[in-house]
C-alpha cells in the first residue's frame, strides 16, 4: 500500500505524468465574469473545461440528487458540468476520468466515522445525530481523490466534500459540533459587543443555520497569503452554514486557511497540488457575479491550464495504479463498488 511519503509525496514532488504540480498565478483572482466570458489564462483557451461533480446518493431510493446551483456555478464560471454516476464497473471511471479537467465534491450526508477511526457508541447521543451513510458514494469519492492526487487534477470540496478530502488524507472530524465543539454564547466570546460591529459578528454561530441558505449568517477569517485568500481577495468573508460536523484535526500536508470566529476550521488546502481545496460553507449559493464567483472562476481557470498541460491522457494501467493508493492514516479500503450496490 505504500507509506505516507509515497501517497502524499509522489504527486507533490513529481506527478506520475512527469509534471510538477502547478502553482498559483495572478489569474487566480480573476472576477467570475471574466471566467464566464473567457478568463485570462496562462494556457490558450480551448473551450469549456469539463468538471466532474459527485452528487448526493440516496440508497433507499436508488437515485442520485444534485441541486442545480452546482451546475449553474460551474457554467457561470466558464465550465461544463458533468454529474458522475455511481456504478459498480470500474471501467466506466477508467474511460470517464481522463476526459475530465476538474472535480467538485459536493455536500450531502455524514461520512461514516469508521473512516476516521472514530468509535460511536450504538444508541448513544452521537449516533442519534448521524444521517444515513452512503458507502457507494464514499468509494466513488475515494476513486476521485486518488485520481486527482495522482494526476494533479484541480479539485474543490464543498461542505461534506471538504470533510471527505480531509478524512481521506488522514484528518478527522467532530462527529457532532454541538456536543464536541460547543458554540460560544457570542462570536466574540467574553468581549462586550461594539455598536459599530456588523450584526453578523454579534450573533452566535449556528453552523446549521435556520435562515434561508442564500443568507450569510457568520464570518470566516481567511489567511491572506493562502491560495484561497488570493482568490477571494479578502481576509474576512460572510458565509452561509449548513453542517453539524466539522474538521477536528487537519490532514497531514494540508493547511487550515480559514476559521470561523468560534475557532472551527472552515477551509483547507494542499500547497503541493495545483488546486486541491475544501470549504465548509456552500459557495454555490453566492456564485456568478456574487462573492464566491471568484472561487469557481479560479477552479475553472486551473482546469483550463490542466487541460492544456496534460498532453496524452493517462493509460489504463496508470489509472489502475493510482486507484490502488490509499492513505495509511485511515481505514479507507480499496474501492469495490459491487459490495454496496
């Protein structure tokens, strides 16, 4: 299975295709409008990049679900969305992944705590907060992450998607924030509110907000020198919030680059990949010409560059080799879709 250095070091030093992971460039911060109309890029524009999106899996209904907002966010930024199937034939992914220029891991149900070595007592208060598990989706996400890591394909994780990235590479989660990461009575805990402060900053943080999801309910502080900070061109952003779990320990070789004012990690990124990033909020509600349009524009710009640089698509043997990798710090098994479908 290899060591952590093999898994996380191979792509960070020299990718299997012989190219080093890309680095941030000035076009990261291009407005979303520029991306939709043909973003400035270091690579010649070659049409709309193809973005594979992992949908929500509903096992009881034997169906998939994806809100249109994800598709619209990709289209507005200049990309073409493609909803990935969840199937038990690996040959489908061997044929499909080489056609893709980027990935998005979306929100959805809770990740099985066994993935991050967390024991949840049956019938206990933590178990009562958990949603149904979707092992078939988790296996697809593992395949996507192995492939994105091996070939340095741009990838954005959103909400659960960020948590999957963190867990897959060896991090852990709070099973339930209310029980394990108590909310402060005020975002500025112990500090007398200043009348000049924005109303958002003086409200308690509800990580599962009751207001409409199109409404920002708390702030996140963004590291200004991070890739995310350069993309958003802001050190404090208002965001929405719809999750009861969160990052507890950040995966090795990833960096926390945004925090809520209650100390919860709200974004992570890998400095060793051209674009592997996760955000805890749902930026698709603020895409296009809104505040998070830049994030999707940056993903699509990196997808264009990846398409221009990748050359010949990886061989089937290379893809199979990439899919055999897994992090030694968690129990994520090799993908066997047929066991769950």
